[in-house]
C-alpha cells in the first residue's frame, strides 16, 4: 500500500478522522468509490475506442495496399 507500514497507515487514518470527522467519513468513502468507478469506466471506454480506431486503420491500410 504505497510503501506504508501499519504505523504510518494508522497515523494517516487518525489524521483523516480528525480532518473530516466521524460522521462525514461514510459520505467521503462513498464519493471516493463513485469517483474510482467512473475513472475505471472512462479508462475502459478509452481503451475500447483505441482498439476500434486501430482496427479501422488496419482495415484501411489493407484496402489501400
């Protein structure tokens, strides 16, 4: 986990709890989860677009040869 040991992770967790408070942590976690899901979805769409574009370019190259 980014080269963090157990002690560093606990300190980081304590700082997050102090900054955001216990009541906002579930909301923060939910927002982070949604953001991560949307990011992964966008990356998959970009990958599939790149593959489709490459396929079209390959077909055009074969047609021109």
